[in-house]
C-alpha cells in the first residue's frame, strides 16, 4: 500500500471504532478501549472480558493475520472475539475466521457515517453472557 493509502486507513480506523462504540451503546452495550484493544466489553464485575472487537480498515491477508493475532493475544479463553472488517471481505476469509471461532461484523462507509452488518447476533449473544 502507498503511504497515502496507509494514512487513509489509519484515519478511517478511528472513525470506525468510534461509530462501532456508538452503535453498541445505542443497542445497550457499553464498550471501552485501551492501548491494546480497539473495543472491549467487560464482564459485569469488570474482572474479565465478555467480548473483544478488533477493527481493520483493510481486508488484505496481513490485516486478517494481525486481527487474528490481536484477538487471541489480548482475549481470554471465554472471550467472544469479533473481527470488524470492510464489506469487501472475501467469503473464504469469512469462513476461515469463523472456523477459528472469530465472529465477523462488516462495515461500509456511507455519506452519513459508518454502517455495520452482522452486529445484531453479537449483541444478542452478549445479552446471554
């Protein structure tokens, strides 16, 4: 990727993370971030992770490898792992992520912000944890 594409990807990352946090809150899920995690949902007692979200603004192989590594390195055994990826994600890559027990939410940029697809089942699952 060119330096310009890398700058755009970094700028988009913050926009997508912020939009995802707002959408989760709109659906009744409080999510937070820190230096190691794009977004996470703590357990009710705050001692564990219920869910971990890793946002990537590109769906190339390197970005997928990085997402997988971050989700497993920073998650716990019981953590619901969610990769948040652009809507151009290839179906073969989606299936592989699911085989690795990683849920997938896709996003697209719209004129009014960011739109997410596949978030409802994640929110429903969080309600059961």
